[in-house]
C-alpha cells in the first residue's frame, strides 16, 4: 500500500514528494532530501483509515 506524500524539506524548503508504505503501520525512519541530501526524519502515523506524515530535521 504505497502512497505519494508531498512535503517541504525542513532544511532547504524545497517542495518534494516521498512514497510512503502504509502497510507497516506507524513508522519512524530517515530519508535524505533529494535536493540538498540532508537526513529528514519521517514520522508516519496510521490508524487504519487515515494517515499523516510529519517531517523534521535530524537535530530537532
């Protein structure tokens, strides 16, 4: 169950898009920004019906 999620990089501010896997439930993982290559912490939350993604800097 893959979904596209648009977000703004918390470092460079560029709008980018990530593909998130909703089949594994709640997740915390790092993915590098495709523009500035800095590590972004993805906090994926799902209750089975709705989901949300929060992106943060590594140092927050």
